[in-house]
């Protein structure tokens, strides 16, 4: 149960309420932004809450127990601090959000209604809609290891232990051309075709600076490397934009050994028998079905 100070409760019980909602959003890079549905800017705890930001919140779905609640925030890109490119490039992914009920006459009288994490952000023709997930949603996240054939680690993480900064797995270059938002052409890297398939391209400057795009395919054409992305970039790349490309991994045991020489750290179970093996029955014509390993 939330404890509300007596003087604040008295203001809530008054016939003429003077309360508004404020949202504090802290991005992954530490930048804090404030928004309010009041008609004038408010400031408290060192954060300025911008009015007329085009932000509107729907009803919060709160539940008993540990079930995660949800809420939607929608708005138009009318605030100078809300940038469409940043939204598309994932700058706001996983951002933390605080929702306050504030007396606009005296902001020191305020109540923290909820704390949430920014979830899926969808964009429309004239605005955007963002999902706010309650902190309980973390209880739904997968923990531990799966018993699966493919590797459960992400390339370059603590479990994988591959150093993606090594020259064999990283290539820094510039953009030569961008035929579409989903395609980027760069000078030939000297790597074999497909080496960066499944990897990532990081924009180091330009309008897409900071954006990380997953590479769907990497091919060679006319002395150039052509990268095709799974999702389009927020804005077209310009010739000369600096980019950093890292190798990809299909999480198979074969690739782990042949491409990365890292089988000792493979985080999967490549010898799991499939359904066809489980359904087979012993026959006099079969060789090796003696209860021992099928991979001797």
C-alpha cells in the first residue's frame, strides 16, 4: 500500500485538484528527459519536465501478485528532445521510466505512481506508441540454459569469450553508397563472402550514429562488400559515413570450430538426438545401434 503524506492527501481531496502527470525517462546512455501533460514546464529533482511534448498515457493495467502490468504511452514527435531517428535506432530501448503525480503549483508535493521499463516502440504516420512494462516483467525473462542443439551464447559475450575487437572479426571502413535503407555498400573488406552474415554493423558517425543494424547477408560484388540488413536504417547512409562491421555466427557447432576455433566454449548440445533418432528401432541391418554413442 502506498503511503501518502497528509498534506498531499489533503490536496488530492480538495474540490479543485491541481495535479498533473509527469514522466521521467532515462535512456541507456544515461540521458534523462522529462515530459508533462501540464500546460507549463515543471522542474524537480534536477529534471525539467517539458510541456506540450505531444505525450499522452493510457490507463495502467495493474495486477495483484507478481503478474506484470502494462501501459501504453503515445505521442507525436513534437518535442525537440524526441527524435524519430533515435527511436528507430533503438536509443530508447530498455529505457527506465518513472511516472509521477505532481501538484503543478508546488511540485514538492508529488507521488511516484509507478516505475517501468520501455518495451516495444511502434511508429505510425504521425506519431509513435510505446509500451511500458512493469518491473515484474523481468520475472518472465528466461534464466539459465536451454537444452538445445544451437549455442545459447551471444558472439563475443562472457560465455563465448571471442574477442570481437580482434582484426579477424572486426572491420572498420566507410560507406561508398546506400542504394536503400536496407542496403549498404562499402569497400571490399578482404574477408570471404558471407563472413559478416549474421553479424552487426555499427554506425560510428553521420545521421545514424550509434545505430546497430543486424546483417541479413554479406556478399561481394565488383570489389565491394554489400551488406543487407534485417530491418531498415532510420535514415539513409551517406557516402563517407564511418561504419564498424563485426563477424556473424549461426550458432552451430561446425561454425564455432571452423570459423572461430572456439568449440571448447560452445554453449549448446550439438549431439542431441533428433526426433528421427528417438523414433528409430533396432534392426539387424543397422550398424552401431548398440546403446553407445552415435558420434564415435
